[in-house]
C-alpha cells in the first residue's frame, strides 16, 4: 500500500509539473505556434501505449509458458491501459494534425500502425470478454497479444514502403526539430505519463487479483 | 475393486486421488478416489448431471482436473497426457464421425491419426457388421450404424482403457452385443473398461465393480456382487 | 508417431469433405465474386485497380472461409475425437493449414481469371509470377488464419471477431500482395516486397503452430 500511495503522489506531482512546463513554461513553436503543446500529450500517450503493449507481450509469453495467474493479471491491466492510451494517442494526434497540417488524419505509417495496434488489442480484450471460460479467455488474449506484437514492426514498414512508392512521406510529428526547452518539457511529460501508467498498472493488477480471488 | 491406494501402482489400470473438476463456480466432479485393477469392467452410474461424463472426459484427457490427480497404467493424466492418449479410447454420446465420408474413409482416417496407418480397416468394418455399407457416405447410415462405426473407431486402436459414455443408447441389438464383445476383448488383452450409463441393468451383466456418483461425488463403491438391484436403482436415480 | 502422415491425413480429410460438401468454396467464392463486382462497378474497372480489388476480395473471402475449417469439426462433433488422438496437435495445424492454402489458391486462380475479364488486365503473360505471388500471400493468410480459426472456436461472436482479428494482422500480406501484383502486371517485380512476404510467412509459420497447441489445449 505504501508503494502504491508513493507512486500515486509522484504521478500527481510530476503531472502537475508537466502541465506547468507544457502549457506555460515552454516556448511556442516557430512554425506551429501554440498548437505544438498538444505534442506534450500526444507523444507520451503514444510512448506509454507502446510500453504497455511491450509489457503485454512479455507477460503474455510468460503466462502461456508458466501459466501463473499473476502474469495474466498484469497482461490484462497492460492491455486495457494500452488500449486506453492508444485511443488517446490517436485522438490527440488527430487534434494536433488538424490545425497544423489541415487534415484530421494522415495515412503515415506511425498513425496507421497505431490504429492497427488499437484494433488488435481491442480484439484481445473482446476475446477475453466473449469467452465463456475466463481462463481460456486469458490464454486466447495472450495468444493475440503475442502475434500482434510480432506483427507491429512488419505492419509499420509495410505501410512505409506501401506509401513511398506513390506518395512523398508527409510530415510526421516526430520529424520536427526540437529546441532544448521544448525537449525538456517533452521529457518531463513523458516521465509524468510513464509514472502515471505505472501507478494505474499496479492498481489495475491488484484489482484483477482481487476479482479473481473473490470468484473462487 | 479396492480403495487401497498403495497397492500395485504400476499394475493398476486407473488410480485417482481426489480427482475434481470445476466449471466456473460449479463442481462437476469432486473427491473421486478409486483404484481400478486391470482386466476389470467398472460400471459408472448416477442420475443426469451427476458427473459421469465429466469423469470419463477427465480420464480421457479431454479435460484437465481442477484438483487431485489420476494415472492410467502408471501415466499421469496431466504430465503424460500424450502417453495416456495412446492407451485410451473414448466413445462419447455423439458418434463424432464425418458425415460426408464413407465408413471406410472414417476408419482409415482414425487409423492414420491414431498412429496405426496399416490397421486392417476392412476387417474392423466386418467385426462391427458394416461391410455392406462400408462405401456409402455416413450420412446415409442409420443412427445405430453410426454408433457401431464409432465403436469400431475406438476398437481398432486396441485400447488398454476403454471409456464408454452411454454406449447403449441409440444402438440396435447387434450393437449391444458389440459392446459386450469390445469389453471382453479389452479385458482379455489386459486392459480395463469403464462404462458410464444410466441403463444399469445392461451394464451389470458385464461389470466387476460399480461406482455411483451423485452431484459429482462418489456415494457407492464396491464389487458388483455385493450390491443389490435396489441399491443400484437408487444410485442410478431410479431410471430404468 | 509420424507427424507428416497425420498432417496429410487431416489435409486429405478436409479436402475430401470440402470436395463433397463444397460449403467453404461456395461461401468464399460468392463473397469474393460479389466484392469484385461491387468494387469494379463502384470504383470503375480500370486495369490499375485490379491488384487492389483482388487482394481486398481475397481478404474478405478469407475472413468468411477461415472459421469454417474448425467450425466443420464442431458441427460434426468430431473436434474432441480429433484432439484425443495421440500425437502433437501441431500436426492438426499443418494439415488444416495445408487444406486452407489449397482452397484459397484454387480461389485465387478463379479470381485471376475473373479479373482478367472484368478489368481488362493481361493475366496470361505473367501468369506464373502472379500465381507465385498470390500463393506467397496465401501462405501468410493460411498461417495466421488456421491459428485464428482455432482461437475463435470457443468465443462468442466468432463471425464478428474474425475480420477484426485477421485483417489488421494480415495487413502486410494485403499491402505486399497489392504492390507485387501491380509490379508484375506492369512487367517488373519488387524484391523488397517479396522479402516482406517471405519474412511474414516465415515468422508466422514458426510461431503459429506452437500457439495453436496452446489454443487447442484442454477445455
């Protein structure tokens, strides 16, 4: 309990600081103006989402191999958080794109891969929810997580190469040069979201463990 | 049949210790502990939903036990599941044969899958009386014939533990003799048979011992000779 | 226990059943045909669109056909018997995967002919390459499809789940298939995309059989 509260406190503190630096302390971008501030939410969202899915992959492999329920609790929590943050990343990315590049959506590799990832991991959650036997559902979700994760790099490069033959690469969010104060704000935001993720992951995992305990 | 768990571990056909299986929150089978010696036929009786099918499926390795353990001729159900499958044949309540294939093709498939690609399919078809219809699609056969085909499929693997779930239902008179033949053939070869049925009268003719289940728990274990008809009728839930 | 024999027995059994029942090929054929007709009509049937239409049609045909490879076992109540034979469940994967591959390849031939007619593309000049590329993609679809067919067996709403799971995962196959088909119809080829498809196929042919056993394990 102690560690949990400490983590929560750290998350709140870091988030508060990050909000301050992102919205107030850091300078506006020469090209995008104030809109660049969305990046301080979008990039950490995406970063945390990918981190969540990496954790899902590892724990899924472990669960399939060792069958210890603990691995499944973490995998479940990481999948849920991953889907949440992926959704947020897609939304913030869309909001960012509209004023800066004039479109709500571009078909660049990063966005498409993120969208596909959203679908795959939503599928994993659906499989869990629609299974009659929860243990089987957990195993099946783990299988989806594993093949999904292995597919991500292939999907990404497939989209990159698919598009470069026909269209020049459009400006991707990450291709901007970042001035030092903005970089600091970004790093801080990234750290804040990661700590928040860790806090939520721990919380959700405990909840999953309790839920399973109650059923038995 | 004895409840002496320390006797002849390697020679017993089946040993179970507290075997249990739960589906969600309901226990289908609980605390099933018995020893079945080789060359015996065990009659498994009980009313509907008493766990007979679940117990058979556990022994067939179609289900994993939630608790307890069991071994078939010394091979653990969970750790050596593949070895157990080599020894057992399970005939469930549905024939499980392929409608669009012929009887011959069904048996050839079963033989290849069971690791006996050279099994004399024609002679097995003969033994179960299906030679005349061997090359007709199974969907044109009667239910009784389909059940006999299912029996042939199990029989041709020469199992050492034969598990039959309600074998008498849907069988014609030829089929009923077949079940008896299969049972005695299996025991003659050193194996054992477990027949789960609510038609205990038929089963009693072949049984050496009886295990009755009620709500998944064993209620009566004993040699067949000691049990009266009334005991069995009660155990089987009064179904005749 | 001869795995090749068991896998071959499963493949033969599936294909024999399909030959006599023709349920899967009818369903997949209809879906593919309707897709091609609809897309051709709505988007216009310029030759340039042929590759994309082919692979979209194949993708959706696969979505419809793949659940059937395990569903047929359930319908016959033969699934449990299949799982109780001694020997590795991987053999079942290879057998069913092979049967699926052959069925989708047969569909491919029909679709190429159809495209040649409807979209006025010359499929004959490079028919070997077209078939080769098609089958390379179909290997990938079959590899993942066989695993997914087993996976959705015990899940409610499997007809809805199949497109949601298969299409995102098989996206590289569709993208690669489209590009390669385009380049072949234009007279060239693309080593890059061939590598992508081969890599995809190899990774999934390695991983899926193992996961198939996990999925099929126990009730």
